């Protein structure tokens, strides 16, 4: 959209933690996002609207200019061509870790290991840097199930409290990356709409918890 700015936000925990941050930056939704059927949500600021979409779609919308700005997890950004996006702010919300984990009772692992994950690029880069050849099995969710049912030797997934790993008999081996949500900006929009975007970034920066 030409006029105003569109901000794409990941559904779920990121949306829940973004709304108070946006409110502190002066942007409040006019509808309850849990009950409205609207896909484009107007705000109290004329010309500022939100779209609430799946996490992996946020960088796609922002890269292609469907949205001018986005709020997405670093885990998702590491999986996409984020060189073509500006990432001006670490919002320090929805924090967790991307971890490599294995079954607690696994005996020594030999041969080419199978790693189940949604994070194919990041996992490939992680093992490539170590010079280790692995077979990556792409899953879309419930990674913890894969080693339990013999689909993989290891998993790479987000860990928050560690309860999901524990309850499925898995233990963390290594922290691959500390994750938090980032503000991303379309490069053309940053130029064309800078009189709206720059003050917004400044207000949002001031709203980030220390
Ligand atoms: P936990 O049991 O608290 O360690 O949470 C782990 C589960 O929640 C895993 O299934 C993760 O994929 C998911 N998870 C943890 N943190 C996040 C996050 N920031 N965003 C999305 N999913 C998450």
C-alpha cells in the first residue's frame, strides 16, 4: 500500500509481546486481534496498520514490499535472505535459544547423523562450520518427536524453559543462537517513507525494555 505504513507481525507469542511495546511507542490496535476477522488491522495512528501473519511469512511480505516493516523472530530471519532487509532493532522480546538436542539415553553416535529441524539453513551452516556432514530432515513442527520415534539422532529447535525437551527425554547439547524478535524494514520503504518510518523506529527503540 502506497499511503501510510503497514507492519507485519508474527502470530502468537511475538504478537502478544509486541502489542505492549507498540503501545509504548504510541501505536494501539482499534480491534481485539483475538476476535476480529479483519486481516488488516487499523490503529489509533492514522496511516499505520498491522497485519498478523505466520512467522515465516513476515520476511516474505517485507522483502516484497507487501509490508513496510515487520516483527519476526531471529530464528525465522536466519532462514531467509535477510541481506535484503534492514534490521534496525533488537526488540528483546520472545526470547529463547535455538539449541541442538539429543535423547538422554542415546548411546555413542557414530556415522552420518540425522538431524530433524524446521531450521534447515541454520542447521546446515552450523554443521558446515564444524566440517561435519549430517543428513537434515525437514519438519514443520513437533521436532521433539523425531528422535523418540527413531526418525533422527538429533534435533535443532527453540528452547525456552527446557520443559518440552525434558518431558520428551531429550537433553540440550549446544546453544546454536540466542533468539529474540527483531524489527525489519523494507529497503525501498526506508527511503520512500522515511518521514514516517524513522520517527516510528525512534519511538520503538525508546520503548524496548532495558
Ligand atoms: P519450552 O518447553 O519452554 O522449552 O518451549 C519449547 C517449545 O516451545 C518448543 O516446541 C519450541 O518450538 C517452542 N518455543 C519456545 N520458544 C519459542 C519462541 N520464542 N517462539 C516460538 N516457539 C517457541
